[in-house]
C-alpha cells in the first residue's frame, strides 16, 4: 500500500505540476501520506524554538495528513524501490 501511495503522489505531482496542487488533491480525496518513524513519538523543542516530533523504538509506517513539507520530500527525493 505504501508503494502505491508514493506512486500516486509522484504521478499527481507530474500531472498537476506543483506541490500545493498535489497537497490539495490528496486532501480533497482524504488520502494520507506514509511516513516512517519510530513507534513512540517524542516532541522536542530546538534552540530555534520550533517543536519537532521524533520517533524512537521500532520503525513503523505512520499515515499522516498531507502537507507541503511531506509532499515536497517525496517529490524531490522519491524513495527507491527497496525503501518503499
């Protein structure tokens, strides 16, 4: 299922011609984005004051809401077949 979703995101990115258009498409169709993280979430605040969510423990796939950053990461650096 992860591979199919990544393929859809890449295809829609090319078809729609932009990151925000792809995010809007995914949200309109209530499609989540797969993100690999540790199974336990830990929120940390950096020196810059920004809160970040990190995972610890066993690596699992989280299905998260699409946003500009997540879609950008997939479109600019698509996973290789061995990663998805």
